[in-house]
């Protein structure tokens, strides 16, 4: 996006862009091929201080808002799609439960190493038999002397091959033992102990370099000091981080779409068929113009949601709408970019097929379009809960 609404946004975009400029198409295509985590990019972002953008200054961060983080992730996604975005994304919202509900000691211990890029964290919510219905998770943390013993399994854990820590949601009370299904779920931030956690890679459509996994806990011991907040309140804590995450995923979808649209417009101008640029045909240019309008509108929703969040106003509807609109606008632009390139859209050297594969994640995770629509129908339109 050429026009940023505030001076802060402009400065963030320029700063992040100057890091991104060192990582071109060849770098991201190589990671898409070899599947090696983009350590150099992650390290460069840490070195430039961007990993702590939303963390308070006393823990090494910059103390900026979700608005600035959205600009950052929009810029990052326009550079290296979801491979770039997911390599740093969890730093933006992952430590949120520690920050809001953790003790001072936990904040001092855990946040600075994340900001410096020394620690990497995996996020453990989804389970093989329990997708969006989070209160049905069965991974169990049993109370023992000095801590908890965890058994169970999770799926889709990003960066579990790299992680030194895990932010884990587990039951400490069986669902049937409490009338309120959201109670009895607890959040831990603990060492990723590979002797007790088996990690199996999932081969997937895109974002090959940021691994996704199944993980199995076999009597993992978590000390009491790694419990975040109050036992049994983890579901509520995790909700706290959901709105910023949705805004950022929306901003990432928009970023990928903007990159795809830039490539499509360039190709439409350069490629000549029947003696004139293909972009002279309305059948080529009108869908691209529509992509631009969708991306602009989605970005404005992201900014609105971020402003509400940063002003501590309710923003559930806007945050969900950001994620829905950003992902869809990004996806539409990526598909159109492939179509605009004709046969070359299918060739890796033009990069748009990679963008199309990667942007798909933003439509699926961390919450699906159906569940967002149900949320808007129920909470905004006052319709009956449908599930
Ligand atoms: C690349 C990738 C990375 C991920 N990273 C992580 C991670 O780091 N940590 C983590 O914990 N999880 C992660 N996830 C998991 C992700 O959050 C889930 O895949 C997502 O929440 C959807 O859950 P599910 O796949 O189990 O779908 P399901 O819950 O099985 O749903 C399947 C489909 O049915 C639809 N559906 C279900 N119920 C209803 C209903 N009542 N009405 C209408 N439609 C319905 C859903 O919308 C969806 O389209 C990741 C996923 C991917 C693909």
C-alpha cells in the first residue's frame, strides 16, 4: 500500500522494507524448494529489533501497537509470503498470555529471549480429533508434586522442529467434570523437551520452510513455575490473543495479494499477444482492478480493527472481518495473478503459483471462514447460534 495513515505506520513500513530488501525472490524460492527454515531472515528481523514490536520496552520490545504490527506483517508477507510471515508471526501475539496474565518473573525470563530471536516458540492448541471446537481438547496435564505430567497429542504445530519452547493449552480438569466447558483448560509456557515430545513433520501444500507437525506428549513434566496465570482459566487467556492474531493474518493475506497484483500488473503490461500488451484487454485489466479494490477495503478493515484494539475497545467483529476479508482478497489476487500469467503462471520462476499456495493458509487458519461467518451472524446480527 503506498499510503500509510500515520507517520508511525510509514516509519515501520520503511524500516521493515529495508530488511526485506535483502531477501529477494531467489531466497524465498530456494526455501520453498529445500524446506530449510529462513534462519537468515528471522535473524535479520531480530537484529533490526522487529521481533519485539508489540512487546513493552522494559522487556526489550518497542511497545508499539497492533496497528504497527499489522503494517510490519503486511510488509513481510508482501516480501516472502507466508514463509516469511510465519517465521516471525508468533512473536507478535504468542507471548501475549504471558504478558497479560504471567508473573513479573515469567515476563522477565521469557519475553526478552523471544525479542532477541534466541528462543523460538511453537503454539499447541489444535488436536487431531478436535479442530475448531477447542473446549473439547483432551491433552491432559495431571497435577503432581511440583508440577504437571502431560500426555496427549496436538496437530499442525508450526515450527515444532525449531522450537525451544511451547505455549501449550491442556486440560487440567476433564470436560465432563465442569458445567462450563471453557473452564478446566490451562495454559503453560514451557521448555520443548524433545525427550518427552515426539515431533512428526506434516508434508503440505505451501510454506514448506516453516514446518507443520503432529506432536505427541509422553509424560512431559511441566514445573509449576511454567503455569501461566490461574489453573483452569487458559481458554479465556487464549481468547485475549485471538483478536490481534486475526488482524495480523488479515494483514498478511493483503500483503500477499498486493505482491501478486504487482506481479500480475507488470506482466500484463509487458506480455504482448496479438501485437499488443495483454493488459490492454478489459478481460485482463478489470479483474486486476477489482483485486485492488478488494485489497484496499480489506486493509482498511485491518487498520480499523487494530485501532480499536489499540484503543482497548471491543473489536471482535472487526478483527474477524479483517481475517476473512484479507485472506479472501489475497487469495483472489493470487489466483488472478496466476491466470494473468497464462502458462507462465504455472511456472515457479514467476512466483505467483507459490503465492497462491501460500495464501491459502490465511483462509484456513487460525479460524475458518465458516466459523467467522457464524460469529458475525450471531454477535453482530443477533441471529441464533448455529453450532
Ligand atoms: C499451515 C497451518 C498451520 C497451523 N498452525 C497451527 C499452530 O501453530 N498451532 C495450532 O494449534 N494449530 C495450527 N493450525 C491449525 C488450524 O488452526 C486449524 O487447522 C484450523 O483452526 C481449522 O481446524 P481443523 O483443521 O481441525 O478443522 P475442523 O474443525 O475439522 O473443521 C473442518 C471444516 O469444517 C468446518 N466446520 C466445522 N464446524 C462447523 C460448523 N459448525 N459450521 C460450519 N462449518 C463448520 C470448518 O469451518 C472447516 O472448514 C495450523 C493449520 C495450518 C493449515
